[in-house]
């Protein structure tokens, strides 16, 4: 063999090796179009009302392998997920999850607030322009009209040219409506007066046949039964004694202890009474039942265009408020919720397909323990007296200005000044504001008092940032006050609505198509959920979203 021939063979071999290497590394790109998004058939958003992160760890050994444990072991767990604003309640919470921004932007600053123009209190989803669908009551006069931005599911509707569907299901109207956004095909919530799921003419003129059939079946009546613990109550060592002073009774029972024989019939008519179901785990099971029927009836996840199902488990909040975070009732409710989540996951696997859906689970706010429980266990607690606070302010206003009416309203720890009345008295608005701040600051238990100007300008204080994120200059008050950490409003059961960690720290679990298995301990914000799911889907984030993508969770 000549040297020239040998050299040609070496050169040819080298090029073959190079081509093989290129094909091996980049061959997939030559053969298939690169995928830049995931297209699950269904996105499921679960918001658990009043679930603090600790409920995952506290009751861990009681959970099945197919519920919370499956989500965490096979999905992505953000361990330090917080709300980045101070007013932690249901309306703002659901909206923040859905919009990827804080109340100061999306406009739902509370469950209710004072309307500066009408001088009346506004409930976050009330809308007298629409009527009830599904019952004879007026509980369906609702819409998302007060929501100022788009939601994640709105963006999916737009991206799919309104072919992808959105359905919301909850016990609470605000939980369903505010999660689902402006363009939802329907949002459903529970009318406890008639024991039916209802909606609003904002969405549709009448209930679809599948929803009407569900109501007509009176399946709900199967939950009119005593509430007993799922497991032997002696195994519930993670919670306090069943009989204690920190809980409230159900109507019709003497003591708040298991088994709970709550009222199931109307005393006058003898008809079924559904008022207590929401405050039991059966309310969550009912939502699960209706959600499954919604998937079947609306054919969600049956094609390759992504649909959304938004589920709010509201009964956890009612149980928490009635019995407290350290109660047997709360523990049993989460053990039973775990079973409902397992039931949903098994249904999704069989109906939609194991890798055909993406799911996120979070909460609208956390909770702190019953004040009496904390006090009895040497945690420093003082009770803030709202009536005395009101009298204190009114007495000082009369002394300073000759009238208490310089204040138009006090709600959500915000003071709304009566601008027209102040002008009529020829008083200087800033002087009045400063005097009101002094009056409030002098009352026991008050921590800080801020004017609207301070809230919008100051940037170097953590708690001011939380307040500002929940403050909208067009909707919120002239003055915001905060209560000291060891001062609380008296009540039995759990409470929430404040700026501290017990109220802001909530779960965030991502699971399914497009989600990587793992966990992080760095702090994330609830506003990060919407842009993260949007990134998975390859669609726009909500139009005012300020959150950041949790890149560690995305499976690229």
C-alpha cells in the first residue's frame, strides 16, 4: 500500500469519526424538531385553604403512599414558600396564586374592603349584574369583576384560541372564581342552603346536564352522617386532647368531641340541613366528587390542547377556624384530605394518563394556633380589644376635631379618612392624618402605623415591603396599622391574616408532566407559581405577573 493511499484512508477514517461524534451528540436535533414546551392534556391547580407547610411534616407518618407522599417523593417540593404580603386571607391568596402578582397589583386586597366611591363595604366577588345558576338563592350573584389582571388559565385560554377549557370547583365562591379568572368556561361553588353546586350567569345561562344530574342525585346526602376519626383517635399523638377550651361546638352537640353528631335536619321543616358539611372533611370529599364529574362532563384532558381544572379545598379552613391548628379535628381532616388527593391522582392516571397532566398544590394562607392554647402553654399572648380600640379613636377624634366622622371606615387594619367631610370642616388633610396616626399609635398592642405615603416610599423595612405588596393606592386606605406579634384578636380556633411566618409559609408542590423530581430550601414566593407553570406550557405569564420561574423545578 502506498503512503498516499494510507494517508487517504487515515483522513477518511478521521472524518467518519468526526461525523459519528456529531451525529451522536446532535443527531436527535437532525431527526426531530426540538421541543421547547410541554403540552400536558390537563393542568390541575389545587389550593388548600388554611394549610401551613408544617401540616405536611407533622402528619407525615399518617399519610398514604399515594397522596401527599407521592406528590413530594415523585414531584418537586419548595420547602420555604411564602406569601410576600401582609394581609393573608382567602380572596387575596387565591388571586395571587392565579395571577403571579401581589394584591397591590391584582386588586383583590382582602375578602372585603371599603369602597371609597360608594362608601360601602365590597365583597371581593359580589356582582349584582348577574344571577344565580343552579339554585333559587341569590348566592350566585358573583363574578371576577374586581380582579384587575389576567390569570394563568386566562393566558392558556388565549394561547389556545379559547379551545382549552377552564373549570373551577370549590366550597367557597371566591376560591373558585378568583382562581379561574375572567375567561373560565365555568366556576362552581357550594350553596349550603340548598346543598347544591351553583354558578353565575356571568359564565353560563344554566347548569350543564352533568352538573344538574350531580345535584339531582342528592349524592351529598351520603355525607349527612356523624364525623368519626379515620384512624383510631389514640394514634393521633401529634395533636392535643380532644376535649379542650379552644374549640367551638357544632350546632346540635354539647361538646366539641368525636364523634361529631352535627345537625343534619332543619328543625322547622325536617328537610336536610347542609350548613355543617363545609366544616367537616366531607366538604373536601364532596369537592373531589364534583371535580371528577366535571372532568367527565366537560371532557377535560381528552385532546392534546391543554385544559385547566382549578380545585379549592375550603373545608380545611372552616375546620381550622372552628377547632384550631392543634386539634384532633384538623389532624383527621388532613388525613382524610390525603385520601381525597390519592383518589384524584389515581383518577388522573387512569383517565388522563400518568404523564399527561401537570399539577401544583399550594395554600391561600397559613394559620397560627388558637390564642388560648398558646397562652396556656406560656407563649406570650395579649388580647387586642377591637371595641375598646374603636372607642379610643372616636373619643380622641371628638376631642381633637369635634367629630368622629373624619374617619369613614376602619377595616382590614386600614383607616379610610373621610376626605369630603375633612374638606367641609376646612381641616388640613395631612394634619388630620398625622393626628389620627398619633391616636392609633397610643393604643396598647399597636406595633406600627404608616401613612399611605410612607408605604409607597419606604424600601428598607421587611414588614413595610409586605404591607406595600398588599397595598393599592386606588383601593386601599389612607393609614395602615399593624398589631404587635404577641397581641391577637380573641377567638377560639385558628386565625390568620397577618404578616408573620405562620401565616405566610405555605406548601408548594409541583408534579407531573414537565416537572423535575427534587426539592429546594431557598425561599420562593407564591407569585412564582404562575410563571413557572407558564414556562412549562410555553405560554405567556399573566399580564401583570411579577414572579420568577422556579427553574430548579422544570424538566428540560
